């Protein structure tokens, strides 16, 4: 199965060369040229996101937050026209995988994507049988939660597996 990459670019298609490399590299590509096109693809099941922060009217890190809300377990590579250490740190704290310049070599970006996808292959989970990468990533995060002394509140509709997750955390 080909990995699915969502490329969120500006209307000027600054990531055209990267898009061509991804298509040649046997990736399935969703290419949004602007904020509205990107939001229209928020229902897609993607494995990786490349976000050009230079999208007009998107609000830079505000749009990153929207992407992280829509794709909470999907790695996101940020691309910016200028190097801004403060912005890079904020992006990392929000959950971005990496922060690179738009002038970065497209081959280097493809390698980052390949490495992240290889590293994020879902491990087997005790007591769970799932092919869904999002569920596998959620279970990995819950292992970290289980190690803490934090109180956990699990909410959801009847029959969604709250009790199963509670048992997983307790074990």
C-alpha cells in the first residue's frame, strides 16, 4: 500500500518539485494549494503532512494547530520561507515533526518523510488487533500516560471502547 502524503502548499505551488519527487517515489499525493483546499481534505486518511507556512490568510502556527486537531497522530513537516527559531520551537511544542526552510532540497525532505513513515510503522499492541495506524499511535501514547500518576478521564458514546482503553491504561 502506497503511503499517503498531504502536501499543503501556497497557491504559487512552491512545493511543485517536492510533489513530483513524491509521485515518482510511489507515494499517493493529496496536493492542496491554499487553506481552503487543505481544509476540504481534512477528512482524508493520510500518513504524513507537509505544511508550507507561507499560505496566505492561514495564520502560520494557527493553521498548524488546525492541522494537528484534524490529524492528531499524523507527523507534520513544517516548511517556512525564513528561519525563525522562536517559531520553530513553538511548532515543535505544538507537535510538529520538523521545521525546515522552503529552500531545503526536495530530496532531503523526501528522506525525512520516508524515515518518519518507517519509524512510525504501528507496533503490535497487547490485547488489541488493529490495522488502523491512528489507533496504534493512540495506544503508544496511552502507554506514556499509564506510566504517569495523572488522573485520566475517558469520554465517548456507549460502545466506543472506553472500558477497553481504561483496562489497557490500568495494565
